[in-house]
């Protein structure tokens, strides 16, 4: 069977036809609409889904968040009329949330930005930890060197004490010898 949408090639043409004459619910027309949407690029579908007739300036480009009316009816309401008829409810809702639901899109964008910030902060944290570890190793080496020096000082002081004791013993012997000879 032939579909009334057989001559239509693009999703935009289909939406203009639906805007003019309504959506046909005959199975062959629904299948043709599915085929047209299926062969369309995602960017084109997103553009049509967000076409609400707004502009980002009097002479601006179409902008779903724009503040100026272009004087024409947007295609987004027809897009979702067709989408919810030819796609499953879950798929149409997912497409809306990912591409047309601005609060969700803003939250996803903010989430993406926050993930990037977390990644950057984790990098800074790793660098700070590495710097801390390097400083800790330096401090540990300095403490170890100081302890080794203290140990060496202790040994040298013990040697000096032993020599002092030997000197005192020798002085005592010398004194004893001098006393014996002097008698």
C-alpha cells in the first residue's frame, strides 16, 4: 500500500505536512514517518524538536531560548506529536529530556562542568599529594641525617671522654712517678 507521505523526503517536510493536514494514523503512513525520522540526522531532529518560532535577536538565528518571536509557528509541537506516535513513549521522553528539556539539559551541562572541575581538582590534589610526599621524604632524610649526626657526635664524645680519662690516668701516673723520684 502506498503512504500519503511517500513523496516526502525530509523530517521538516513531514512536520510541515502534519502542521497543514494533521498526522495520519494509518499503519503505512506511520511506517513511512518512522522511515523519514529514521533516515534523518540527529542534529536535524534536534533542530526541529527545538524550533518554537523564537529568535535570538530581530534578525537572529532560530533559538529555542530566544526572546523575540519570528512571527511563525514553530515545528516543535508537531515534532513531538509525530515522535510520540512513531516512537515508544520511553524513547520519545528520552529524546525530549536529552535535547529539548532545558532545565534537564542545563543540569546535564552543569553536571558535565562539575565533573570537569572535579577532574581538575583531583589533578591538583594529586600534585599536592606528590609535593607533600616529596617534602615528607626530604624531611625524613633530614631527620635521618640529623639522627646519624647525633649518633656520630655521641660516639665522638665517648671517644673524647675515653681519651680524657686516659690523659688523666697518665697524668696521675706521671704525678706518682714524679713524687717517687722527688722523695
